[in-house]
C-alpha cells in the first residue's frame, strides 16, 4: 500500500527596506516561515551574511532537521 505524505511551507521575505534588492547592503535578510496550523518561525541569514542573530538561519534549521530525523 502506497501512502502519500505532503508537507507545505511558505517563506515570506520581510526584509525589504524600500529598495528591494538594489544592493547587497540595501535589504534585510529577515523572513517568516509558516506551515499550516503551526506557529511561525522567524528566520534570517547567518550573521556572516548580514542576518539577525536572534532569528533562526537556514543552517540552524538544516542541522535541527537532520538531528531530529536521526533521533527518530
């Protein structure tokens, strides 16, 4: 029996400072990750790439996902 698993996430960029991506320093890296029925995750880039250290970055989330899969 085949089972289908579906996962959905929406990433919304919130770092537009009025100039879009006109220059590397012109925009924020902040974004929100939303999955239906779950609390939103405030994301950003790593601080090395001008991100906000108070938010999760993609690297944090990748390591967390791999760790959780390994644990389960």
